[in-house]
């Protein structure tokens, strides 16, 4: 599976302190979690550096404050204000600071704080919260510098109705979001079935009016308009649901679909797309931009026939069909020899490899969807959930490994 392309690391987090030697645990935590992507800077020069523009990828300023700084908070207040003016999130690390001093800095514009010494995992949790908070507070981040990510695009396409493509897409996105909890990775889920998409139902999310505005006036699409259309599921997963009303699938042009995906790629590390069953004039754009294109099918005649038509269409248009990864839903168990023989014949008749076997999760899968919960939340021991988690883990590990290779 081709994943992220190598690119140099840039400063994403700035650590600001009058004396960094007072905060050795902070330095150790930053080196352990985001080594190579943070930089220390003295308090005296921090305001000027931020206003001058430290770098396009800078997202968070960590301001470390001790009780010795409390005699004169003005320089720290100016740094916090400069960061906020630049659209940078501010995390206070407070060492012996009085409640009154902490309250004053938070009122100035700091987004969050952590006590010093830092509890285990507190720093990376705070950084993850700040990075995900823009879904609910779009204005602060979209006006400021952004990290130029290059997220991997993973569309999920059902070759026939009812084969479980949306279930797979929703649960894959959520499992990736759970795995990203204590890292700097971001995940979003885009419902491209503009007529009858059901991602919002599976996650019990509202459908916003801004979604219609986004896709009906896509020529003016930017980070701001996309952020306003996104909804957050449990602060970990950004979701673009289908519009409130059924819209024609050709309401958005191919170049606008490409633009939407480019914007999502710039802000997220994993972009899962729930595709409509119908092949439309922008389907090829999604396939070309995808790293892996999941095609979900079952062992039945309609899946086989539709899959054959799908492959013919890709080859006729000279599209990169080698990106397609076939996933067999409700796959036979290890003891179902007859079912395994049928699955083998299906793959041979289509001349494809079926590398993903999704077990039948039973009625609890439908029940979980009706309740608006991912399987990990409603049915964590479900066999389908375990397999989707394994797939998500493989994807996540591959991205992390490739990222580590770049750093080294």
C-alpha cells in the first residue's frame, strides 16, 4: 500500500519560557512525543518572533510559567495575545502559579493549561485536544498558519447496495481516530453520497445547512468553508455528513471534488471517503487521488456482476484499477469450507485478489448503527469490529513507520 510521501519536518510547536532549565520534564516530554517538530525560544524574543511569522506549520505555543514570573505577567500576556492574533493555540504549563495568575492568563486568551510537573501523557493529550478543537472553533485556526499535511485518501465503495460499505467506512475512520488519540495524527470522514448518505445516522450527528452551501458554491471553497461544514464526533473525528436534502450527485464539479480533497489532505493525516454506489463524473478524480480504494462486496451474484462492470469501466477509462483493494464482507469463517470455496471461485472469476475478509458481525452491527455508535463504542467485542481495528492498526502503523523513516 503506497502511503505518505517523505517531506522534511517543520516546527509545529513552540516552547516559550523565561528559563527552560526550570522545566526539564517539559523538554523530555516534547522530545519523546514530537521530536524534531518543536523548538524552544526565550520569553524575551517570543512576541517578536511570533508576529514576524515563525513558520507556516506552527500550530501551538506552549508557554511555561512559574511562580517567579508572577511578579510581572505583562511579557507573558503579550506573548499569549500575539499567538492568539496569529491563530496559534496556546497551552500554559503552570509551575507554582497562583489561581489568580492562572485565571488572568486564561482570560487573556490561553486555550488550555497543564500543571507542572506534568502527569504521564498530559502533554500529548493537551496537544491533541488543541489540534482537534478547531472543528468546533473554526475561526481561530483557519485564519492562522496551517500545517501542510499530506493525508492519505481512502475511499470506500460498495459495489452493490447493502454490502456494508458505509459500516466499514465509519468504523475504519473511528478506529483510526482512536489510534490517533495520543499522537498528532488527525482523521476525517467525508460522506460523498450527497443524496442518501447515512454517515450522520451511524454516528448520530446533525446535518448542517453549511454543507449545502459548501458543495453548491464549491468554486469559493477554502479551509474556512470546509471547517464550518464539518461536525466533530467526540472531538476525535471530523465528519462531513451528507446534506439535509437529497441533492443530485453532479451538483459538484470534478475539479471542486479534487479541491475539497486537497483541502482535507492539507489538514488531516487520514481521509476516509464514503462513496456513492453510482459512478459519477467525479469518481475518477477520487480514484486518482486515493492511496487505496476499498471496494466492498459479498459472495452473491449481484456483487459479482456489478464488480465486473466496475472493473470494465476502470479499464476502459484507463484508470489506476491497481489501487483497488477488495474487501469481502460477511466472509465465511475458517470452518465454512463451502463458503471459502465460493469466495475463491468469486475471486478467480473476477481475476482479482481479495485480501480483506470481513466477518459477519451479526444483528449487533445493525443495532449499533441504529444507536448511532461505532462498533468500538457499542459492540467492542464484535468480530467485525476486531477485524476493522486490525486493518486500521496496519494502516496506522505503516504511516507511523514511514514517518519515522523520514525523521531518521
